[in-house]
C-alpha cells in the first residue's frame, strides 16, 4: 500500500504544480464564471479554441504558455495513470505460460520504457516551465540568466533520465569468475556429466566452467570469463568448486541433473529472453537512484517508480513460473540420483554458501595484512571441518529452510517447499545424526575426480587477482618482530602436529588453542596450510637457533608447554613426538644478550 501511495504522490506532484500555476494565471486576471467554466472575460475559452483550431494564431495572447502548461500537465497525468493498470493487465495475460511471457515481455518492456521516458521528460518540462513562468509573471524576474539556468537544470535532468533508460536498452553481458574446463583434463567429471545427460535424454553442455562462486547454474546467454576475450556461446554449465568439495557423488549428480533439466526443458531459452530484460530494468532503476544529484534524482523519480512498478508486476508472474520451473528441474535431479540427494544438496548449499562468504571476507582482511593463501578451497574445507560447531548444524539448517538457494538469474522457491514437494519428512531430513554423516563422514565426490588441487590453486590465484586493487601497493620488505615470531611459532607447531606422519584434528585444535593464548594475532589459515605441506617447514637446527636468539626464557617455556599439549592431545604421545620434545628440551635455551 505504501508503495502505491508513494507512486501516486510522485506521479501527481509535478502535474498538479503545473495545473496550479496555469489555472492561477487564467483565473487570476478575471473573476471566474462558474456557469461557463472559464474566465468571465472569455480568455480561457478563446485560448482553448485557438489551440484546437489554429495553434499558430495569437488568440491566447500572453496566456498561451500557461495553456500549453495546463495541457501538458493534464496529459502527462492521464498517461502516467494509464501505464500502471495496463502493466497489471499485460502481466496477467503474458503470465499464463512461460513461452508467452518470454516472447511478449521484451516488446512490452520496450514500449512501456519508451512511454516512461516520455512521461519523465514531460515531467521535467512541466516542472521547469512552471518554475520559469512563476518567476517571470508573479515575481517579475525577467533575465536571460534565469532562462539559461533553468534550461541547464532541465537538460541535466533529461540527460539523467535518458542515461538511465539507455541502460535498459544495452544488452547486459554475463561475466563469470570461473575457469572453463575440458573433459580431457577432467575425464571422470566428463563421464559423470555424460551419464547424467544420457539418462535425462538431454544434450551435453557446450561449455563447463568451474568457479568459486557458491552457486550452480545453467545459462544459454553468452558468457565471458577471465580466461578469454571472446564470450562462450551455447549452453554453459557452472559448477561451484567450494560446494563440490563437500558434496557426495549423489548430491553432485542431483545438482547437475537439475541444471541439465533446465536445458532439456527449454528453461534456459526462457531465461535468455526474459532474464536480460528483467535485469536491464533493475539496472535502469539503480541509475535513477543516484544520490549525488538530488535535483535530477527528484525529477527522475517518476521514471524510477514506474520502472519499479513494472518490475514488481512481472516479478509476481516470474516467481510463479519460476517455482514450476524449479520443481520440474528438481524432478530431473532426483531422476539421476534421489530426492534425498536433492534435499541435502540444497541444505548444504544454503549453509556452506554463507560460510564461504565469511571466508571471502577473511581472505580480504588477511590480504590487507600481507597474508595470502595458496589454496583457499582447502582452507574452506578445513574451516568447515574444524571450526563449525556441529551441535548447531541441525538448528541452523532448520532455520534456513525458509531461505532460497541463491541464483544469478532466476529466483528459487524456498528450500522447504522444494523438499516437501518430494513428500520427504523435514524432521527425518534434518535429523542431527543424518546431517552430521552427510556433512562430515560421507565420502566427497572431489576425492575421486582429476586434477582438483591444481584447479583449486588456479582459482585461488584468480580470486586474488580480482581483489588486486585492495592490496597494499608498497612493501618495504621488512618484517616486524611480531610477524617473525608468528612465523616461527607456526613452524614449531606444525612440526609437532606432522612429525608422526599423521595430522590429527585434536592436535590442530590443541595447537590453535595454545597459540591463541601466546599470540593474539595467530593466523589459523597459515598454520593449517603449513600442516598440509610439512616439507616447507625449515630444518629443526635453523628453527632452534633462531628461537634461542629471539625468545626469552619465559617464551621458550611457553613454547615447550604448547608443544607438549599438542603431543598429548590425541591421548598418545608417539615416539617421534617424544624424541622431538626431548631434543627441544636439550637445544632450546635462551641466549643471553650480547655484551656491549
């Protein structure tokens, strides 16, 4: 209701001002003859007759500008309020079927956007004309500077309106921060996709791209990636690597089957025609919302609100059609796997997507401190395994059932509706034991795919490249004492965790707990990466020599205490760990400061 009232207020404000100024001029010079509906002098009647029969004559005298102002104000008022009910009617007619909507939405949107442009420009002219005539006739301000200033403001406002409308007519380009892959490089993934396409009687995608964005989607729009200047054309399937690393094979099959179901159902052709137009309208609305030009923003408000009303009217239709499309695609996913796999892929996408977004914020914060990772996907997987409170997973997912899985083009129904459409029990699906098994115990599909680590590192480098403008431009090459101590601490802790050839999560937790007490700025990601690559740990002689020079007696004792806690964290001190502790007891001794 507030949206409608705001729309009415904006569409009527300027025309009513124009009508008020015009009528004040007509009725201000002579008493009103209510029976004749005009000035007693007959000026208004003569002016109207002249405008209809002979617009070029001077019968209106100096009232002619006010007559044009009245006609323009009344006309734009009627036109504005004709657009809104027409949009409602057309959206109902086009929304009867997705094919009708995809074919009819673009021409209607073009026509209405053109009308919106005319309405907005007339609003600007009425506002400027009313202001100019008011200053000229009632305040006696007659100056070329006034005319030039008014014209400049109106031209600026008209430019802002036309610029916003031009965004709509510009075909949006689809950019994906992802890497195109071939099935020669990833043959097991190729076999998986081929089998799914065969079961669904669907065509294979023309392109497969794998990225770090936490979403899966299929599109027939031309797609640009950082790996080529020309767009990829045809059917493109986007796979999310962070999510894949937590999916079982059945869950990945369900997702790919869902997306290929869009291809076989012709949904991507619908999105190809409907989605770009819909996105163009949204971008035009954003342009009209610019806050740096308050006057042009005010004068372009009719255009913005009419565009917003057009988006709202068709969003209702799009959501209804979108629900049917997604449920149909879900059936395709269940056909190649199971309804349960569809359900858990949705739940995992919802929870893991939010965790991944937090991970990207941490990536930026670490990068600003000069700390970078070689493989952010592995860091993400370890963070889920080690940092997520497992007791909170079930209630978190139950809370998130009302959310929708994000998608760059389409709107998805709530996850709860998609699961219940299969007749599954939410209570059984969200059972804590089953969820924990699916998240942490069930084998991951990426463990059986080819070249995953190389792909993860490649996409990590791409992610840092995309954030390149954020990183400090200058580096003096010198490390502070705190940074040196941090690196040394990480090396010692990682050595103790990996010395027996087995990385135990309990030892990692013990190491991080001890390190957080010793060093508030402890970098968990760097430590975990060191544990994954123990060959990068310096020699023990070098580490102890450096520690003896850097640490005080108290610091050395704290370090030994932390290392002992790690060794006993799994309940058993392995022989390799015991020998390392004995060796450090003998060699770690703080050196006295050199005499001056």
